[in-house]
C-alpha cells in the first residue's frame, strides 16, 4: 500500500471504531510521537506498545470520531505524506458535538507506518469530555 492508502485505512478504522485493527498498520519497530499530548507518553515505540495503547483508548473513549476536510499532501520523499483533517466529534454520554483539528506526518515503508508525528488537539477533546480537572491534577502531579 502507498502512504496515502495506509493513512486512508488508518482513518477509516478510527472512524469505524476498529481500534483493534490499527496496530496492524504499523511496523514492528514503529515510532509514534504525539507531540501535543498533555500527559502520558509522547513517544510510543513498537507495534506491541501501540496495540496496548489502542486497546486502552478503545476501552475508555467516550467519543465518536468522523473525519472531515481531509487533505493529504505528498512530499519529495515518496515514503512521507502530511495529512491534515478535522474530526467531527460526538461525545456519546452528553451528545455534545464539536470539531477537532489534526495533522500527521507519516513515513510508510513496505505498506506499514514506520514513523508518525501526530499533532492532535488533545485539549479540545479533554475539555469537551469534562476532564479538565483531571488534566490539571495530572499536570500538578496530584
């Protein structure tokens, strides 16, 4: 698969809530950097760690994510794309909806993601789910 096809499959799986299938899109030694992650790891290494992380997200996520305004940009490196998109987010418990911006720089080799730098609006998701007090406590070390 091309980098564009891999990204499209990644987004399709997220939109469908198929988090268990996401790790299969990554190389065994993949590195994912979540640059704006306010707490928790900003770097995850290896497919096994990603599989565990995706399982955790699937188990606790109170939101449905629908991609919109997707733009995929090719680069001068045939393995690298830059994807920009918004999520139309629906918070299941409250029904609240909002939009969240995202950018990913993906490096794909032999049909698998080997490196990803992810720029997601984590604060919008945290605020919308009412978890700001927990975020502040985590940042204060409490």
